[in-house]
């Protein structure tokens, strides 16, 4: 679990990131969850776009992805959300708790 101070720091970092995944009509598939899990291990902080053709809303997609990848939500705005999970060898240094 990340603190509000850490979340604020991550929000600054996520601003410049481009989305690397899109959730579309097929929704959250096991393949998508696995790919997001691998990306979190490599990058720690990622941004995902939920397309308008997706049957679920952005917040519910974010909740499902974070629960399945054991990550923390950072930011949900419009059709995009960002999530964070510390890697085994952390690349990002968060402010102390």
C-alpha cells in the first residue's frame, strides 16, 4: 500500500507517460492481465487506456486490474488509469513513508 505522499509523487511521474495498453471490447482477458503484470515488473509505473467500446467503466477496470496484479492505483482520469507496483529490483525511489 502506498501513502498519499507517495501517490502524489507518482502522479507527477505518470503525467509524462504514454499508455502502453488498451482495454477494448473483449475487456480484461487473462492475456492482458499477464502482459500488465510483466510490464509492472519491468517498469513499475504504467498507464492504461480504456476504449469507449469497452463495456465496463474505467474505475471498475482499474479495480479489477489492480486486484489481479496486486498493484496500487495511482490516478484515474477520463478513459485512462495509472497503476504502480514495486518490482523485485525497484527502479523508482518513492518518498519515505
